[in-house]
């Protein structure tokens, strides 16, 4: 079955950097676009970034554009989110997402807290 396992979250100071990883299994990873979403306390889950199956095209939410970079390693079935110049408003649980055969799959999430 499809499994997504995020890692790399933690506490980071404003202006700092963090790299999230999502290890995927149970489907042909190299054939599917992958997404990152996040959910802050009391807010709805929101889109963060997307990468096509080859990695050639990426899309970002306006709030993270120029600071975050999504990438993937199809040989390792892993998608990454490099977070630079983080802000307190980036504090959230970050989720990896894929849609396989019209079904949405989510990881368990990894907490990112930006605070001094």
C-alpha cells in the first residue's frame, strides 16, 4: 500500500534553514507528481509546493516562493523541501501528498516550529 513518511522537522530560529524529507513506497514514485502541504494551528491545510514526476517543473505558494525549494530523488523514492529564511508564520505541521489513481495519500506529518 502507499506509504509516505516525513522527517526533518524541528525547532528553528527565524531566518534559519531546515530540510524536510518524505520517503515514499507502495507505488511507482517516478511516475507521479508530489506535493507538500502544511497546516498551522487553527487553520486549514494549505498547499506549499509541487513537483512534476521528472522534477522539471515546480510550483510554489506565494507565501514561500523564493525561500523554499522542492526537489526529488527518483532513485531513492524521496521528495525534499528545503526551507530557507524561515519565518514564524511558517510554523505548521508539514505533510507530503500524492494522488494515485484518484486517491489522495498523506504522510503523518512533521512539525516545524519557527521561534527564537
